């Protein structure tokens, strides 16, 4: 949990206001105001097979939780997935204030970011970059990004079996109250032992050693996004969670305590496809940034001018470099529309037309490799190729760096 004394903020409202502003810059919208995907009349949607959606309580009764914070994700996931619309991606944020952080009696506030409907690594990369930007903007200079991959529910069976065999070898050193869980839920027992600092956990089987070739390739996609962005990370086998909730990537952002050197968790999350599948046929990923509650908690809503620029990308190389360009524009306080979760340029151009922007930034494979970007004027279809280091000054010089 972020301690306000480690930040530039005097109260919780100030921190949350800054965090929400950054999240909304990247396109996240409040969950409470997002339209539901259900048919307005309540009737069946033509061409869509009816499916009974279980309640959150039914899911909780049928699931095994490795961490205390996972139980609260169930109801939130159901709300987020109710906003899923076919193959359309949704970027949502949700605020929770006043609940104590797990293993702590200190009241906390949590800003959750969810990407619904995107199965590619861009979803996790976007969440990590935004959460890191929030922590950096708060004044936390030293941040540690830890990542793990537990694979899919099917491919991780052998890993969980080996964890169970390993823990049974050390059963005498495990607390009697935790021993029954070793047989019933080996992964959950391992998470508990890691939290307690049990010495045997350092030699436990590691989930990344059990990934299939396809899972390794997808995991490398995420790591490549982070490397291109310039965000350091460590592979940490102790970042784990329940297989009933999570699959593939799990991550945590922490900061070392200046006095003790102990890492303090600032944000955590992962891809929760197994949980999402209970409510909709859509992939989902999230991250939760938590801070202590102090003073005012209600962030003041800000009225921001609509961006007059749309950022479009073409090809995987341009997509990998897009996050760095967007962060550069955000730092310069130049608002833009974007659709990072869309792959086809035609879909992005249609999105740009819906915003009626006068200018479009286009990065294709050629521009990504050359370190340039095309600045197109929609009215005349004329465009200039601008080196990325000169982009901010170019936009300001041509008076494009303001909202509509």
C-alpha cells in the first residue's frame, strides 16, 4: 500500500485525483458510468445465445482462493464483464475507499484498472505502464516491477502437482493449521508459506519452468513491450495467485522501505481469464493500486478539453513503441485519443472519424524503425514525417497541442 508520507500528496483525494487523471488520459473510463452490454429492453439480443450468468456468491462458493484480495475481485469482475460487448475492448476504472488492505488494519483506497476484451499482451503492458506512471507521478522514485507467469489452467496441472509433492516433503516444518491445505490446494498453501517467509519456499518448483512453447512466446510479447518502453522488471516466481482467478501473467509493483529495506507493495494484478470466463466470453486483465486513507478522500472531478489529435498505429513494431510515444505526449500535457487495443488500421481510422479530430498521428512499421511519426491534417490529407524527439515542439509550433 502506498504511504502518503512517501509521496508528494497531502491527502488521499490528491493522490486519487492524480491517479484518475493519468488513467483517463490513457482511455480508461469509470465503471459506474460505462454502459452495460445488456440489451436495453431486457430482451434477448438477436444472434446471441442465451447463457445463465452465475451470481458472485455462487462463484465464490465454487472457487479456491490463494490470496484474501481475490475474493473481492469476483463481484467486480462480474460488473466489468457485464460491460463486455462482443469483441470490443473496454478500458474501465473503479474506486474502492475505506476497506482495510489485506493483512493490515489500516483503511485503504484502491484504484482498479481493467482491460476487458483484449487477449494480447498489450492489455497487461498498458496496465503496468499506467500504474507505474501513477506511482512515479506521486513521487515514488524507486519502483520494482516483479512479473511471473503461471500458464493456463490446463498447462499448470503438472506444476501444481509438483508443488504438492514438494510441500509434502517439508510437511513437518509447516504449521499444523496449514497442513490440510497442502493436500487440498497446494498452490494456495505455497502462497501462504511465501507470505509467512517459510525457508522452504526458495527451493519450491517455479511455474515458468512448466510453460508451453506457445505460452512462452506470449509471455515474451509482454516482456518485449516493457523492454521497448524502457521499464525494468524482474522475474519473480513468488508472484502467485489462485488458478481459479488467474492465468498467464501476474505482476506486482513495489518500493523498498527506506528504513528497513523491506518491499512495500504498491500495485498488483494480472490476467484473470478463468474468472472472466464465468461471466462472459471475453478475456480480462487488471491492476489495483492501493494507498492509505488520510484526510479528504473524494477526488474532485476535472473537466478536460477534448483532444484534437488521434494516435494510430500499424503493425506489431509500431504497437510496441506506441506506449512510449503516448507517455511522452502525456508528460507534455498534450491530450490524444487512441485505440491501442485495436489492431487494424481501418478500425482505428473509423474511431478517429468518430472523434472528428483535425489531426492524426500515424506510426507504421517504417516510422517505428526510423524513429519518426506521420502528422496528418484530416481536412487536406497532407502529412509530415516528424522525428520523435521533435514531435512535441512540432505540435506546439503548429498549435496542435491543445484540446478541441
